[in-house]
């Protein structure tokens, strides 16, 4: 098999969510068992925080 098929499989398994009104990084981290620092790092979230409607990745690439 080619390397491209394994790359395609990896992208399929990456979990993401859409932030709902009232969600916080803390509540998302608890719900999905992902540390807040990990969410911040893989989504490039600094002091600006998150907004409703944003797409957040739960797993690194």
C-alpha cells in the first residue's frame, strides 16, 4: 500500500467539535478528557479564548 492511504486514514480519525454557546475550554476538556493546555496548543488558542461556532480539534494531527 502507498503512504498516501495511511495519511488519509490519519486525517479521518482526527476528532473535532463545534463550540456551542456557553462552552468553555474547561467544560470541553472535561467532557472529552483532553487537557485544557492540549486544546490550546493544537488549536492555537491564546488569550483570546474560544467563541461559539468555532471548530476545535480534540486530537493532534
